C-alpha cells in the first residue's frame, strides 16, 4: 500500500516535464495524465480518459471518482487531488503537497507549459471546485 508521501514524491519526479494536452509520458504530460502516471507508477488502481477536450467535461469527474472519494476542501492533505477552474482551462487537476510547512499543488499547467509545484494560494484556492482522496492510501 502506498503512502501520501510516496504519491507526492512520485509527482515531484515529474517537475519541469513539458505540458502537452493528452500527454502521458516524460516528453509531455497534461494535468490528468500526471495523476494517471503517478498512480500507475505506484501500482495503484488508475483509470485513464483516452480523449477529452480542454473544455469542462462532467465525465472527467466521474473518471476521477473511479479511484478517489470526494472530501471536503477544508480536509485536504498532501496526496489529495484537487479540481480547479483556471483562466486557461475551466477544468484542471492537481495534487496537494507540502513544502516549507505550507500546502502546495503539483500540476501540469498550460499557463507555465510544464509541471510545477507552487503554493496553494490566491487563484488556486479561489478556484477549487472539488477535492478527492485516492483510495488505498495510508
């Protein structure tokens, strides 16, 4: 069974990988692909979405729910999954991490054109729409 720290550590191995819509490897990855690849690498159940547009898609939430349980946004911890609205795309996914004693988010962002880890603040906090906990994590 994987731990929250293993999830975060694996997500961090993807930092600076270029962003690419529908990407699923280190040559380019998107926000959904990052989550899928982190779960796969830790031998956790995962469910990929073979194709989607960059517009809101209720089906993506249903896919996330196949491997995650909804939680209150106020209950988030490192290793949890957040869904956001962003200026670039109305649907965006990231993983909660902790750095310097503060919550951060690791995500593949079109705006920055790569995977980044940044403080969970300002626009990110204001635009969270859903929070999830991955099943089977210690």
